[in-house]
C-alpha cells in the first residue's frame, strides 16, 4: 500500500512539474511578442502568435520529455540541472528557428527577435521558478523552531573543504562558522559566504569564542599528518570530531550529509593511495580463472574484491570456514561477466584441491589461507600451525606446479623475519618451501611480506574497540611495544601488484611506513570515542607467548633492492642459506603431532635458522 501511495505522490509531483513547464513555454512565447512590440502587439501578429503556439508547445514538450526535465528535484536544483534545461531549450529552439526561417511560408513572418527572446525568457521562467522554490523551502527549514543547527567548524581549505561548505550550507541541521587550514595565505577569503579564519592551530582560541560544537575534518585523503595535528589539538577540547566519506561521491550527490561520520583510528593511520599498474593486472587476470585461498579471511576477502575489478572469467573462493564464505558471499558484488564459486575446502586435502584444479584450471593462485594468531598458536596448537601454514602451502604450491599455473602468490608476514613464535616460523618455512619449487620454466612462485593490517580479524584495533565499548580497561601488553600498520585494501592491492611484477622466486617486502606505538594507539582510540583518558583505564599486561616488542620486515642477513613501485622492494639475502630437502621438511612436519611442543620448538630451529624460542 505504501509503495502505491509513494508512486502516486511521485507521479502527481511529476505532473505538476510538467504542467508548470507547459505554462512556462506558453508564457515565454507570449512574453517574447509583448516585449518585441512594447506591450502593443498588432492584431495580425497576435493571431500569428496564437496559431503558432501549438507548434511551439508540441516541439518543446517532446524535447523536454526526452531530457526528463520533469523528473528533476526542485529542492536540490543545481548547475547540472541548469545544463540540462539549457541543452533542452537550445535544441528545441534550434528546431523552431530552422522551421520558422526555412519552411514557414505564412504571413506575417515571425520576427527574428522573437526567435531569440523566446529561449531566454523560457530559461528565466523555468530555472528561476526552481531557484525561488528551493530558496523558500530552505528558508522555512532554517527558520523552523523545531531545528537547532549544530555550530560546526571545517578543518581543511582545499577542494574537499569547499565542497563540504556547499553541501552543509543547504542543510538546516548545520551552521558552518568558518574554515581552518594549513594555508594561512587564504585567511580572510570566503567560500559560499563562510570565512576562512586561519590555521588549524587557532581552534583552541576560537572554540569558546564562536561556541563551536563540532569539528569536521575535510582534508585530502592522503594528508594524514595534518589529520593527526588536528586530532592532537582537539583532544583537549570538548568537541565532537567528525569526518566525511569519499568527497567525489559527496559532492556529486551520490552520498548524503547524513553519512558524515565519526573519525575512526583507520583515518589517522591511513597512508597514501596505491598506484596500480591496472593495464598489466588486467592483462594477467581478465577472462582468466583466479583462485583465492583463505577467501573468507580479512586479506582473502579483500583480494577477492580487488580481483573482481579486473573482470576474471571465474573466481574460486576457497576457505575451510563455511561461515566465513557465507559472509563473503553476502557482502560481495556479483558481476554478470564473472562466475564466483564459494568452495568449502581444506588446502591440506590434496585430492580435493587437485579435483578443483582439474575442473577449473586456475591461472593465478593467491594464497592467503593461514593460522595467524600468535599467542593462540604458541600453546597446544604448535603442530597444527606447522601442518596448515607450511605443509598446506607446500601441497597447494606443488599442485600449482603440476597444473602449470602462471603465478602462485604467497601472502606472508613480517613475523616470518627472525621469528620468535611458531606462527612466524611456520610462515618462514612456507617461504622456503615455495622458493625451492621455483624453476626456470613453469609456475612463478612469489612471496609478499607485510605487517599488521587495520581491522583484520584478531588484530588489536577491533579488540580495543570492544574494550572501550565495555568501559575498559584497554589492555596493552607492553609500554614500548610497536607495530607497522596498513589498511586491508592497500595490503591487498600491493599483493596483486607484487604478484604481477614477480618473475618467480622473489620475496617482496611492502613499505610499511613508520611503526606505531600501541600505547599511543590505545590513547588515540579512547580520545576518538569521545571519552576522556581518565574515564577509560589502560592496563599493561606483559608480553604474551611468542610476542615481539618490535616487528621487523627484514632478517638480520637480508638487504633490499628497489622495484619500479615505490612501495614495494625485494628482499635480498646477504648470506647463502642452507638448502633443505622438501621431502625431509615435510616428513618432519608429519611427525610433529607425535612430539611434545618443547621438542618441536627445539627442532624447528634446524629448519628455520633465525628462529628464536621465546621465553
């Protein structure tokens, strides 16, 4: 019933707009004659005017309907609406002018001034009425006693800040008091009637003077240093801190002001956008079959999304977890050009994986399946993490070689460097096993290492969010512990880029930026939640089993060499590593369930020489 009512309202609204434009066409035509003849239209011209009015109405109505002018919202009339109306009037007037000039043979002749005046007056009537309507509606909204607008200051004076001012100026819930930015030369200028007040550092002085309630960060997505400066200033003020989504979407109208959101820690830890070699990635993936193992995980699911952008023929999403695959299936965009298969399978099940390869013959395999939780894997799960991360990787890589897959990309971790835990050592074993399979011809085995990703399953940020929601305490293992961070999309994009660049046998190291102190991260997250540091306590719990104080991206004996991509380097060993037999390594892993965990850890050093057993 509601749908029918809504449909009726919309149709009635369109009919009203259509009727208005019909009247505007008639008025413009009549007004052109009145102006041309100075309010004294000769009788012969009056007859001509009325007899040709029907032709003018028919032509312009047909053109206006084809441009769907009657469907545009008057409430949000904009420059794009002007362009549409001008274009429609231009085409319709051009047709009429051509007819009256070359084909009209009746008397009296239509004056040329009429042909020129008519479209100008029509534009005035049509767009003018729309602007008046919009201004009246906004006036009513702004002056409504029921609405108390928020006093807001915008942090950012670039295009993003300007766009946001324009959007908020049309919203009765907001009162923009001014803009602050890094470019002090802009001080005193105005944007849509709103002044640029100076540098962000002035915010504490202006806070009480202007009665500011909300600060909205409106800066380029790459300007994270300035975002941090803004946060540090706002920490001491009782202000609501917000930011906005993608500005292109916001300014184009695809997003609403309601999507202005609270600043998240990911906004502060973000980095420059990744430049991908899209043409080469498209050549690698388009119309081919791609397999993603661990597709239900944080990295695997994002890899799947990134792969889909390049229109593969089939994407095989492999995961041992039915629940994870279901969540992926529900969240992913389905393209009619790409077949997506969600397959519950264990990479250690050789027969099952061979069967999938035999049926679908993937050309690219992105291997993200792994047990990754360090403390959990350190006690009572040692043999399982070795079997899954090392043996499972080897089995999958071997099958890739058997089926002549173009590229096999292993998603590794910084915990594989000088590992102090079994999880990290298992990933280093996986790297060794993959490199051993590399030959001059056949499958290219490529390894990509990076640090922590923001918001991944089991990472510190979701944990801190839950702890803050519960009222604390926020648990930090050590005062000096630090980690590298990058976003899940950035990590996934760089994995694809490195996979495309690799020729086989390389270990790619992703540029992770500066390490972040976890204690500072906890303080920032408490601040962003709108709570004071005294309201949520931070508790130091001590390092967990296998946990490092500092993460590394290179082993002690490794160096790097640059690539064409500024965020990707290649690890180069400065010492020749001892070669091990794959057969011997796998044999030992198979025997590990029969050993106690102390023995496994001692013997693990035989295969991973940099492994240090944690106390």
